[in-house]
């Protein structure tokens, strides 16, 4: 059946419903494909962006890690250097402290040793004997004799007294005669005489406190030297005689001591100095006056 026309035009053909439905389905399909393509594109873009963001973050993380590692190395190196410096400073401080302690210990030991020596010396000085010539009769001699050969000698006999509070060992008497014009060397020669008196620890007698002891026999004192004054103008002819005596002894600790006395010769009748020439075959009466004395 044909539909009536309007305005005299021929009526269109009535669309087929099945065709319409098929067209609609085709359009929907195309629309879905477009949508799906669009979604895929969006997803791809998002995925690419996410991937790029991840790559950026990974790269930044690597940069941050390198910077952190660099800072960590710097911190580690600084800490190690500071630790070495502190360690060296500590070792140096400990070394200085140890050196000071060692020096202080050395000084303390030295001071203790010195104090001990002083204590021993004080004890020995307090417990030592004091032997000297008898004040009344220190020495007795004969005349000075010059024999026919020109040899000069005299005989002497000494008396010693222990003026201390402790006993003495190895009492030994010694004397030497010096004939001189120049007396400048007399003191050195007197010390030499005392070195002979104390040189042998195996001879000599003992003396108790307050005891007096005289030499058993008189002994000869030979002129050890004749000392001219070579600077005198005109040359001198006359000489003087000096008797260098020494009493040597040892204390209970075996330490040597001595008391030395230098006597000069005087005339018995007036106490004037005896002056004589070296003429053989003469005997000169003398008396000995103490001129100088010393002890250790």
C-alpha cells in the first residue's frame, strides 16, 4: 500500500527495520572502536608519562645517591682525618705525660739517692773519729844534719790523740823534710805526704776514744827535695827547713782520713827562723813550730 503524498510529491520508501537496526549496530560498533582507540591512546600516553616519570625519578635517585655517597665519603674522610688527628694528639699528650712522669720519677729517684747519700755521710761524720797531734808535744826531732855527701835529714817522733767519740783504725804516722827557698809548692807537697799516710789500709794500729798514742821509735825524715828560688836576684844562698807531717787513719766504715801539719824550723833559744847554707858536715839545732795544719 502506498501512503498518500503531501504536496503532490511521491512518498519515500519506508526504511527496513532490520536495516535500521543493522546500521545502528554498525554505528555503535564504530563508536566503541573510536572510544576504545581513544582510551588506548590515553592509556598509552599515561603509560608513557608514567614510564617517563619513573625514569626521571630513577635518574634523580641515582643523582641523589651519588651526592649522598659523595657527602658520606667526605664525612667519612673528615671523620677519619679528625680521628687520626685526635689520636695523634692523644698519643702526643700521653707521650708528653709519660715523659714528664718519667722525668719526675727520675728526679725523685735522684733526690732520694742524694738524700740517702747525705744521710749516710751525716751518719759517718757523726760517728767518725778525730785523730790529731798532741797539743803539748806534737812532734819531737833531733837537729837537722847535713852529712859529708850533702844528704839532709832529721829524726822525728809524733804523738797522736783521738779527740773523737769513736775508735779509729790503721793509725799511721808520716813525715817528709823539705829544704826550700821557694815555698809556693809546700801545700801541694803536704797533701802528697797525707796521700802516703792513708794509702795502705792494711797497716797501722787502732785508737779508742780519748786514747793517746806515741810512735814506738823515732823515724828518719829525709829531705825529699831542695827547692831553690830561681827568680831571686842575686841568687840566694840560705835555705829554710819545713817538716811536713801527717797522721793517717780510717774510720769504722773503712773510709780514709788524715790530719796534716806543716812545721817550720826555728832557733830554740829565740824562736827565729833558721836560715842555713847547704854546707856538708854540719848539725843545726832546731825547734819545730806549727805553721799550717789541715784535715780532710
